[in-house]
């Protein structure tokens, strides 16, 4: 493949990746694809549940089967597109390795099981019942809607942050479960040999008791067994409360953290950027006063090896310096906001000179990072894939 052909393929792949990525709605086609994905999933699940009712199967079976066929085909196309864009999902891996990693990832397995069991009975009719069981994986696609709601992400963050405590509590419950099953088997086996036949019978009783389910199909009849059952029931309530308390505390901590971050962002609204100067950076050898930063931007500090230098105007910048920039957004002044944009192959700015960009007059590109180097954004500079653009947005003061 020629270099030009490879570049065009990368651009197409980047655009397709943006389209199939949930929550990326910068283009109308991306938003439309997200809507189609959600509608297809809802219709598919509706058809799967509705066809289990005798009335719906008798009167609307053809329609429900057609809905399932169309939506399942959509899932198959979606899977192929995600295989095609796996390189964008894992850019540090080779194309082959990125495809393999996606196939065996949790999301990849869910996507595969969303459509494959529907077509397998064509080749293996004997396994129709088993294949239908795997169609339940389609429900897991609902987690993709999680990308639209940050509140739902809190659940994942809480479970991840508290995984050690939760693992320890589950381990304690398992130990208590095995101990109680052996104890109950020992005191009840002679009185009920047909009920407590082995240790597994005791495990079934301990699970239903510790988890406060209490099916009632197995229960102690001896005095010792009843006393032991009472003790284990009390312990079960306490043990089940441990993971519940951990998760509840995690939710409280997470929401307090989000609230604190929101309040800080609203009150302070300060943006920081760290830049490490390379060998060919144009800032090398220049005084801070000679660089000409935007009006509302200041240099907070300069880290030079193990020393922190106060950024006075006569300080000369050198290679290897880490410069910390700060922009403040105040309500009573003309505010500015900094954005960092990473340019990929499919971005509309890729290969375009700065002077030819169609951007707002209130926006200003003040720095380009390319391969670890800082480039002053003159009008003739052409933006390339992989560049990191530091963009300054200014907003007019609103007078009420």
C-alpha cells in the first residue's frame, strides 16, 4: 500500500472510529449512529421479551422476528466496524494485536455474543437452545449508554476504588459459609441423613441463611442445630451488611469529591498546562518577557532539574525546563479558557495551514506540541496528525 493510500485509510478509520464510539457527537453522522445503536438495542430487547407472551407470539410473531433479524444484523455490522477501527482504540499496538485485544476484551465478547448465537443454529441446528441462552449478552450492551451519563460512571468508580475492601468482605463471607456448613452437617447429619447428606447440603443451607434468603427446603431439627442456626443467622446479617456499607460509603465519598471539584472549578476556574522544552524549541535561550504570552496567562513556575525557579521576566529558558502556565477565568474580567486538542488522521484540521483554518475570531492557537517539541503557531505552519493544539478561547464580558 502506498503512503498516500495508507494515510487515506487511516483517515477513514479515524472517522469510522468516531462514528462507532458512544458519546462522540461532534458530527451529525456520529450522533445519528448513536441514536440508531440505542434504538436497535431497545427494539431487540423488546422483541426478545415480547415474543415470550402467548398473545404477542400469536398475533405479532412475524413482526417481532423481523425486528430481531434486522437489529441483530445491525449488531453484526457494528462488530465488523469495531474490528476495523480497533487500531484507533489501541493506537500503541500493531493492527493485528489491536484486533486480537478487542476480540478478547469484555466489550468485544459482548459485541460478538450479541449477534453470533443468532446465526449459529443455521450451521449447528442441534445447539439452538444453548445458543439462545447466549443471546442474553445483548442486555450487557446497555452499559454503552453509560457513556452518556456521568452519574452512572460513579458505580464503576466506586466498585473500582473499593475493590480491595469488597474482596476482603467476600473472602470473610466464604470462610464463614464453609465453616457453618461443616458445623451444621456435623450436628444434623445423624438426625436428617436424607437432608444433610454431605457437606454440599450444608453449603446450600449456609448460603440461604447467611444471605438472608431462607428458602426453607433445608432447616435444622435438633436443639444444637437450631441454636447454631440462630447464631449463623445473626452473623449473616452482619456479614451481608459489610459490603453494603462499603459501597454506600464509597458513593458518599465519590459524590462529595465531585461536589468539591465542581465548587472549586466554579470558584477558582484556573487552568494549568505543563510544557517541557526540547532541544529545538523556539523558547530556548529567550527571556520570559520576550516570548509574548497572551494577556491573561502567566508563568507559574519553572522546574529546572531539581530546582524550582521563580519566573521573573529576565529569566532565560533552557532545554529541559518544565514550564507551568496558568490561565485564570475571573467573572469580573475578560475570561479566557484553554483547550487542548489532539489531532488524529480524520480530523478536519489535519494537513491544513493555520492561516487557512476556519475558527472563531475569539479563538487563538498559541502553541503546538509536536513530537515533544513546542512550535510557535505562525500562519504558514501546517497542522499534522499527532499534533497537540493549545487553543485559547476568549469570551466577551456579559453586562447585566
